[in-house]
């Protein structure tokens, strides 16, 4: 059986934003509806920063997902965002229906905190929740990004491809999305200047890629081949290009006694480091940690981390976790003890 390309990806947001991309996704969070199953699903999304232009995207699959006739309700912190099933994109495939819903929740999800997402149905048919994503921008005065967000349902059969535009200017290219892959033998390719071949995936997966340079004006999704004939399903897709350079981090660490490390972290770049966390690992185990919080350009911070164990003559690593215009970054290096 060969399926032709079906469905579409709709542009939800496009523009230049002061800040950095934010994305939080639950993959395959649950199944509701049908005989003996729960009628609702609750998810808690934790947001650490202020958000602007935030969207809630939901990908569903079921046998009888009919617009307006399906009992369906979505709420965020008890605020209803819909009381009816009106997906932006719906695709029928061999008796199975895929549907995508996107909601602008900018007026609800704005401040840091926990947000309760509740999905409800009274359907006698099973509804699979394939993914739930919260996408937005974390504002920052010294970071700027060009971003395009696409959402929907795109069905690709073997040998088929689909192209879409990414922002024209920027320093590199970030690609994030949700795809459903039929088998580990599937070969799925994302071409945006360079070629990223995704293999050994199965089921619903998050995809996150970075391209240092790109000469192409478009990204092309290609289902090149695999060991089964079932199609690949693409849903949320975010393409973004930082317009400001990432922070340049300088780290110096020294063991000042048997259990204590002095750490100096400096930001020599032109953008801020946010939500920094320093972690000490001894033989793979966390023995100390300390928050760095934010480091603006030119800032230097010195901290001391006290381990609960002796660190002399042991394999000790320092790990720095932080967020910048690319999202979360992790840097790890070995400490001479």
C-alpha cells in the first residue's frame, strides 16, 4: 500500500522576537475515551520564565474523530480554551484519523509557574493523545531570534518529500519537531543546507537539531526508505535562527581542599546566560550542585561547592547547565584532582 502525501503544516507564528524559543512537549501522555478507560487526562507543565506569544498544540489519533460531533474539552488552569472538537488539520488514513489542534494561550500562560492542562471526552471510541506541546518565546533584552512555527498533520509515504520556508537571516538554524515513525528501519531526512538522517526511531518522538550554517532557503523533509510501507507523520515543527550570538562561557575550577571546589564562571559573549546550574560529578554521581542564576554579558561569578565525599584522586567532572538563545546547553569538563 502506498499513501500519497496528505495533510498540511500550518504556519502558526512567524516573525522576529526579543528573546529565545521555549518548547515543552509530552510525548504519548495517555489514552482516553472508550470502554473502561478514563474520560480525562491531566498534565502539569512547568514554566520557569515569563512567556510571550505562547501556543498549545495537541496531536490526536483515533478511529472516529469527527469535527463537532466528538465530545471534547480542553482547559488550562480551569480556563476552557475549547468546548468542541474543531481541529485545524484532520487526515483520514486507512480508518484511522489524525487531528491537530492549536490554541493561542498567550493570555493564560504568561508568568512562571505550573499550568494544569486537562483534556476531556465522553466518546465511546478511544482517543490517543500522541503529543501535547507548549511553544512560546522567553523574552530577553539582549537576545533576538527569527522564528517560524508550523503545526498540523503531514503524512509522508516512502519516497515522498515536503518543503517549507525557514527564516532568511540568522546565525545558524534550529529545528525542533514531533514525528511518528513506523519502525526502527525507517530512514527520515531533514535537509536544511546540511543533511540530517534520522534512524533507529520508532513511535512518536521529539526531534531537535542544530545547523551551524545553511545556504538553502527552505527545509525539506524526506521519507527516503524503510522496512515497512506505513507512512511517517509529522506534526509540530519549529524553525528558528538566532540573530544574536550565544554567550561565550569561561569556566575555571580548582580543588581547594579534599571536599571543596572553587568555580569561577564568566560570560564573555554578547548575550545573557539564564538559569545556570553548576553540578559536580564524582564517578558519575552528583555530589554537589549550586545555582548560578543569570549571567549578563561581562558578568563573573565565583562560587564554592562542598561535596559530601572526598574528591582527591577520583574521577571528578564539572557540569554547567544553562539556557541561552539556543535553549538549554550543557558543558562538561574533567577536573584535575
